[in-house]
């Protein structure tokens, strides 16, 4: 890989800085590990921004269960015969900055020659085995809080299509997609929330259905309360939607009931395939105010977008 400033951290015993292929790290007592792996093809043109976004996306799976990212390994596919190594160096620098912001340590990784560029992380986090959130933790009556607006999939599609204002769209996409879900994770910790997920490739609608299936209940979304990037709404109205969003909507159609007044464009955006989206938190109704206060104090969006229904059959109702 490109030159990397290996981390100097007391948690590291041995790492690739010592010419080893494996890393050895100290592990906190009375904690369990949570592991995840994810990587992306580029969604923006700037290499540094792509690195940050891909890393933030990988870290989100750890945050979604209430975990603390602890170590990370780079996963790199790079066309070194077609692209200068300076591009790879910027991607890794963006990823490293996100890892450091998360408080984790970068312990190495692996790269391969590939004609299609890809980057992401294998992340190991630490978590209290008695206190974590999951898809199955949502309970009837819980309110659903969303911490990032929808529409990043639409923006990425427009950027790839070299839309006239692509530079502005890339800046907006980077602002939201490179933003860690670290603050939203604090709400899981402070309130002891049991239900949460991160919104990524299946879109808000698809991930709601995942929660509904796991919890054995149904979900209700309030379409007019869901935050949407205005630029994404405008693009979607012109027909700019990623192929994955159409696939999400079609795949979930048998389990979705939409009210007559729901705008078709909002249905499209509810199933927009997100890149590094926010967390969706299931919060007991009497603690919604407290949750919003925690989120907003961390600089997070705190939109109440629906509720968990007391129905045994999994499904998604959109009003």
C-alpha cells in the first residue's frame, strides 16, 4: 500500500510497523467484541473524501449496535497501472482521519491490483455484552428517530453522471456521508436503547423492514416528517435515481402499504440506496425528548419519522 504513518498507540503490542502480517493489541477487560466489514466503489471524485466516506460507512455498523470502534484494517482494490499512487495515498489518508476521529487504531490491511477501485475497512469494536442495540430490539410504541437526511444515493448517481452542478453535489454528499455516527451512538449508550440500525444500501424502507422482521412487528413511517436533501428531491423529480433504489422499492413492495396521500417521489426517496446514512433509533415514547436532546447536543439530526406498531406480522406502513 501507499506510505502509511503507522499508529503509535499503547494499545498496540505488535503490528505491521514491525514488519508483521498480523497485529496484536491489548483488549479491555469485561468487554465483548463486535466485528464488521464493508467497502465501496467511489461515490465522489475526490480521493480523500472517498476515503473518509468509505471509512465512515464501515464504522457505522459498529456504532449501530452501540459499540466503540477499537481497531481497523484497510481493504484496498486499486488499479495501480492506471492510477498514480498519490490517489491511493489520499484515499488512505481520508480513511485514517476517520479512524482517528472514531478513536480507533489502524492496524494494517491488505491491497490487491484491481481494475475497479474499492476501499473500506474491517472494523473490530468493543461493547458491553449486557448492553447493546440490535434490529430485534424495537418494541411496540417506540418512536423511530433518524439522524441523517435521505438522498445520498441520488446525489452519488448525479455525480457519476457528471451533472452540471456535480461539484456542489459532491460537497453536499461528502458533508453528510463522511460524518461519523459517533454522536448517534451516544444516544444508544446514554438511554440504553435496544433497537437501532444504520441506513445504507437497502434504504430507509428496506432497513425498517429488516427491523420489523427481526422484532416480529410492523413499522409505520410518516413520509412528510422524513428529512430529505432538497437537491436530491429535485434530482429525483427529474428521474435521477440509482438502480439500487428501484430494486429496493420493487423487492419490498409486497410488504409495503402506502397511504393514498403519500407522494410517489417520497416513496422513491424512502427506498433510496444510501451511502453512509444515519442511524435509525427505536426510542420509548416517553424518552423521545431526552433522546433528541442527547442527539442535538452531539450535533446530530433528530427527526422523529415514525413508530413501531403493535402488530405481529412484519410490514411497513407509510403515511
